């Protein structure tokens, strides 16, 4: 346990500086990993190629009798663990043995890593492979080359432990409360009865230790992933082969858009697990695992409570739920949000990650200005923004788009076709409107973000909008 506390503080020594964004391509990753080509610690072998002929490699570390197989990014848009793998490579390649754990792991374990199992999906940052197949639902029919590669690796290596690394939707709650899940774990079932045999029990006991470890680092925002048996998934399939299998799902931490903190926790979790396996010190105690709640309700990013809404002559008091989805421009690593109105009406059974009481506030729809924006970025300050907002203007039409830095998110939106200016709420359309008490503006919602009008400043809103 002490070495994990030390690693927590010196993690930046091993964090790969070339991977700062969540979205990167196969070629980006290969460029980073090239530095290990002549390593005496890390050995690389080609396993095969993807649908679009990108190479999938196996990286081998250590020489021990106990074998551990780890794979990441079988869903192309789930890159947190891939980055953590590279951080681990840096640890094994460059760290000294001052923590007395590295050499023990290398002596007792042989580690096999498959980073970025789905390089074609990673190229477009989507879940599926180039065939449109979810690789994690292809363990039975094996119609994708990537699934065949993974299963063959399992058959050839015959690991004692397997780690299936993922990112889950960040909107899951912890059990029945309104906390957002940081990490979710599972020792997958291998039959409908959810039988706990000795190999699954070993995974459960190891997870109990991991969950205890993480309590100090996650504010108890830890859950269990659903253990319903899914015969098409790799975790369930591999567990059924007598291999102690662990699923790790990274959720969300605060406003960490690039998931750097959860990447760090992935790094710590895997080193802790490796050390316990190497030392043959997995406590025979499953209580913490079974006491951990499942992923609970699905949260909304923002719920506005009890808003006065008038459409034509019909007046009502409603809750409004808004979500914000990550988007990436083609061939760009930087992510941004696009919002949508998800639900309107009585949303009392649901939680929002952020909730605001809007009692006595009425909803007003935005306007736009036809004048060209002559200001440059540095002149777009709070005073200028406030002038537009006073007139309910959330949009500007621009004649010269070349004046805009492509990745600057202006607090006044550029008018685009997908933004409806109809005076009604449209489900699945972006959330842009004003909340007023009588005639006084209280809040502005721009691209699904809530801005306090009385405390608006350029620094607080820059970076949030299209």
C-alpha cells in the first residue's frame, strides 16, 4: 500500500508527455512506442492487422511463471487505459527499484499488453471497428480480425489473469445517489447462474483489495459493472476458460475532459494488482467487492428545475434536462462539446450532475445579430459579451470566418444551421436560451452550459462553446 502512495506523488515521472489528449491515432501511438523498439525490458511482436491493415502488436514485459494479459481500446473511443499502458511501459523501462516492486513484478510475472486492439475505430474515435462491429460482442462469432487476434492471444498465452480495459459512459451514478462514477469494476460471470468458481473468486478478491485501495483517491465514487452474463463478450468468454478476469471501466472525474486523473488511477490500479499477483498476496476476502454498489441511474449533465415555459398561449412549469456530448473535428485531437435538450416535463425521478432551481424564472428564446464581428479574439471581453446578452443575442453571423481561430470556443455562438431559433424547445437540438425573473436576465444557457449573468466573465466562459 505504501508504494502506491509514493507512486501517486511521483506518477508524473512516468506519464507519457506525448499523449496529452484522449484522441490519438494508431500512427500517433506507434510514434510514441517507437522509443521502446530497442528496449531490453519491453519486447514487441506483431499479432496481425486490422480491417484497414493497421498493425496490432503484443508487448511483453517480465519473465515470471505467472502470466497476465491486458488489452485496451477494443472500443476505439476508449483510450484512457491505452495511455496508462504507455505510462506503465515508462515505469518498467526507466524507473529504479527504489519502491521495491518493479523487480518483484519482473521476476514473478510475464506481462502481455495489447494496446489499441481497435486501431481503425481509434482513427475515427468511434466505438466500432471498420466493419461496424462491436469487437466486444464478437467473441462468439469472430467475424472481425481484431476479435480473432485477441482470442488467439488468449489461447497462445493461457494467462492466469486477464484485464479488459474500457471507458464507460460518464453519466452513470453511484448506486441510487447523484454522484458520478469514477471507476467501475467487474469480475465477469461465465454463465447465467453467475457461478463463483475458484478462478472468478480470485478475481473478486483481488478487486476487493483494489476497491479498498481506491477509497482514498476517488471519494468512494466506485461501482460494480453489471454482471449479467453476455456470451458474446470477451470478458465473460475468457472467464469461462478458467482465467481470473477483471473488467476496468473509467468513468468521469470532476471536469477532467481528457481523463488524466483516471488515467493515473488506471496506472496505480494495474501496478497494485500486479504487485499482489507477484507476491501471491490476494486476501481471501470478497466483502468489499459485493458491498460495492452497481452502476445506478443514468444522469443528465444539467437539469433546470421548475422553469416557466410559454409556447404560444400554453403556459407550464417544467423541468428541462440537457446533455453535452464530446465531439472531435476530423484529424484533430482537441475535444469540444455539442449540447442537446434531452427531456422536458416532470423529471423528478432523475438526477442531474448539475441541478439549478429555476422557480420564478421564465424561459426566453435567443436572437441573433446580422452584423459582422469586427473584434478579434483579445477584444471579446466580458463587456462586449454582456452587451449582446442584454438583447438576448446568443448568436452572431460572421462574414469572415477566416478571422476565427478554429479551436477558440466563443461565448457568443457563430450561427450554424444546426442551431434552431424557433421559439420552442426541440428535443435533440442544442440548448441555447435565457432564463429571466420578470424582465431581468438571471442565467444564460449557451451550448448546454449554465452561465450566471451577474457573474459573467470572459475567463469563466471561454472554452465552453462552439
